[in-house]
């Protein structure tokens, strides 16, 4: 039966003994000087906001050759999307493939830091998704473009 006494003492320890008198041990007075838990210190060694004197500039997107490569990749995806939407003698437009290419182009423009082009191709991707009837995916693309 010692587990019941341990459970009651654990409950008193965790909840302060104000649980309605179900404890078998008498409550300790709050004026005792010996405490098993130390009082929280008033000084925090955590992160201090606004006291840092060093400011590092935030780099957004790629730079140099990497940016040019991403833009070229995005233009290739854009061309593939346009080709997928063209009607031919033996082929019809494929909006599902075009939406995938437009999304890839938008992702590449996002990595390159071209925000206006990214939004434009996300909206093109959403338009293609609407043609297919994938309303949830179109809504997600419109949301990312906003």
C-alpha cells in the first residue's frame, strides 16, 4: 500500500496539496524556511531582444552565376509549359503538364529572387489547375502567389 502514499505525496508535491484533502499526509505550512525547490532567479540568461550591436545584412535569393542559371532553368520550364498548352495537328493542350512546368518555373524564380515573375507563373499554374478541375491545388497556388 506504499504506492498510494507515494502517489498522494507526488500529487501534493505537483499541485501544492490543495486538492481537497484526499492526501493522507498533513499539509506543510508555507512559512517553513526549508524548501525542496529553489526559488526562480530574477536574472535571465536567455536571449535579449534589441541589445545586439552587430547587424548582419540579410541576403535574399541567389547571386551571380547561380542566379543566372536558375533564371535560365525557369525560362526553360516556361517554354515547356507554353509548348504543352499549344494545340497541334495530332495533340491537344495539356493543362496538367503545363501547370507542373509553370509551378517549377515559379519555384526557380523564387530561388533566384524574382518575386514578380514568381507570382505571375504561380497564377498561370493555378489557371491551368482550374482548367483540369483541381480546385484545391489552384487555391493553394493562388495563396502562394498572394
